[in-house]
C-alpha cells in the first residue's frame, strides 16, 4: 500500500511540474506568429485582387467583390491575433480596409457620381496602416 501511495504522489508531483513547465513555455502568441496569421491566405488573394482592381473601370462590381473577399479574409485573420503589439496595428489596418470596401462599393454602384476624394482618402489610409503593419512585422 505504501508503494502505491508513493507512486501516486510522485506521479501527481511530476504532472504538476510538467504543467508548470508547459505554462511557462506558452507565454502567448509571438509577434512573428501573429504576423504569419495575418499573412495566411492573403498572398493567394492578392493576384485576384490585383486583376480585379485593374479592371475596376470596366467591372467595378467585380472589383468590389474581390476587395470584399480580401477584407473578409483579413478580418478573419485579425480575429486570430492575440499579440498586443500586432493586434493594435492590425485592427487599424482592418478598419481602414473596411472603410475602403465601403467607399469602393459606393463607387461601384454609381461610378459617375461617386465621391472620388473619399475613395482616395480611404485608399491612402489603407496604404498607411498596412505600411505601419509591415513595419511592426519586419
């Protein structure tokens, strides 16, 4: 009986130590891991987006849909980021991209009467926030 109790105590002690060691190693999402999450899948969508935006004058609806797809994928990836430093910048980029999608949808629905200044401003904001995100991730 004494051997069994000793083995049980040793096993519990070993599990407790293992748990502490694993907890120490799991210190949260690294900046590099967070950036990889954001990049996931966007490379594949980039060529589709580039093609669609180059045809924006002739197919604004198609370009709008492609931009929405990229925005949705990016938002999904941002939701998976837990690193505080990356999350703050990614949230700003996500918001800027959502604004651009909204402005582009307005443009796509009525290109002749669209507010091109708002579209240009939204595009500039996306460029700035993604440049900042790139700086954080590199």
